[in-house]
C-alpha cells in the first residue's frame, strides 16, 4: 500500500500535481540512513552478504524483510531495519554509494521533464565508527558526496541522545574541523530515542558548538513522556530550529512562539509513528494560525514511504486525505524552507575562512 502522503498526491488533479512538482522547495530535515532508496539498499545488502559471511540475527531478519519486499505499515519493521542499515553501510564504499543515492533521490529529476523534489537540502547524519572506518572517515566520505552537489546540498552533523559526552565532544570537534577546512557543514542536530540520555550532560558541549557558529536544530518533545525539564534544557541551548515539537509544555510553547524558533514539520513521520492521532489533529495548523515559521520535511523517506512533493500534497489535498490549504498559502510555507536554512551561515563562514587564509 502506498504511503499516506502518496495517496494524498494521487488524489490531486494534474494541474495541482504540476504546481507541487514545480514549486521550489528546500528539505531541511532528512536523515541519511533513513532515506536510502530501497533499490540502493537492496543492492548494498546483497554486496554486504557476499563479502561478510554470516550475518548477525537482526541483520538476517532485516535482509529477509528486504528480500520479501518492504512493508512498513508497521513502524516496528522500520526500527528492525536500522541495525541492518548500519551494518550494510559500514564500509566507506557503501556509505558513499548510499549518500550519493539519497542526494540523487532529492536533488535530481525522477524522470525527464519532472523537476527534482527540492532545489536545496540539508542532509543530516550521525558520524559512526565501524570496524571499517572511524567517525572522521565516515564524515569525510559523506562530505565527499555532498560537496559534489555544489551549493545544492549541505550537511548537518547529528548527535545521538544515547551518546556519551565524550562521543558528543568528538562529533562536535569533527564538525568544527571539517567546517573550518571549508567543507559544507552548516549545523548540529540532536536526534535519537527521545527518552534516552541526560541532556544536561550535553549543555557545555552545545554551548561550544554555538560559540563555533554551528547553529543547532534539535528533535524536541517528540514523545508524550518527554519531561518539561528535558524540553527546557534543550531550549536553553538556543536552538535555531526545532524538529517535531509535538508535545511542548505551556512554558515551552510560550518561549518557542516568543522567539519564533522555526519548527520542522514531518507529517507522515508523525502519523506513521502515531505521535499525532490524525492529520486534522496535527499541531501544524495551530502554529500557522499564530503566524509561526514552519518548514515541511520528510524525516525518513524509506521508513515512511514518502517524498517531499508528497508531504506538500498532504497540505494541498482536500480532507480527509489532506489539510485543504490554498496554493498561495503553500507557496508561502515553501518559502520558509529557504528563509530558515542554515545555508546563509555557510557563506559567512566561507568568507571568514578566505580572510583567515589571507592573514596567514
Ligand atoms: Zn528526525
């Protein structure tokens, strides 16, 4: 069965489909390992099984799901896949191919005459050390692919909530190192299981990232069980964007709206993960009514069977398949993706680097 967003897209008349396809869009919240196109993942899985011999049970199970054809109407199937995806993309060659396929998926035309899903993207990934590469090598390989897309793509370095402060320190210092070498790293992300980790332990490190002019986007209040203290701690890091922000408490809503911190909205992700009951109950509408900045994003296209055009179709399609917004409002929403990207800071940093090299 097609994803919810694809159903919304399929319900549109041809002129509205072409409106959405040609609308300039920016993707600011997409995780590398959750967005690998299925055909690429299957090919990499076959390559890995040929060379690596016996697979761990979790990987074997996920490979069986892959071979049988993915059915991710159950979110647990998606979570089961992640250890396998990490295993499959554990070599420099595999992560390079996966990154390239994800960038193609978003930034290249799907067929002749059809515009790409978006004209700019900020891809995010957590640097992983594997038996085949260090975190530094991982980032270097991913950046090698991002850089080939010129100004169309940038990278955000993700910090997983489960990491130790030492690992977080390593990831942030790598992000600073590569950014200072002129690589297109534009920010830091906080992600991972929303109920794991003690965010107070990251406070000084997040301050350090901000001091190094790496803006922060943070997954926040994703679960009903996230505490007000957890949310307040993350907001104390002065994030420049927020991911999901589904269960903000009253104090947090006040702060976020007063400071107009843009919210990355991932409709299919929230619906499939069942953190939001229905499209009509989604917090997107109440933020828009406040005149608050929002950005429409996909999160994990592989798991949620979606793409950026289809996510916009959820705005345009008539209820119950979509929210029934007018084209003019959707055009205005799409512009916010460009206004709130971290890309502009990249230009400033490049200029700073050029001057620094001249002084030296
Ligand atoms: Zn996310």
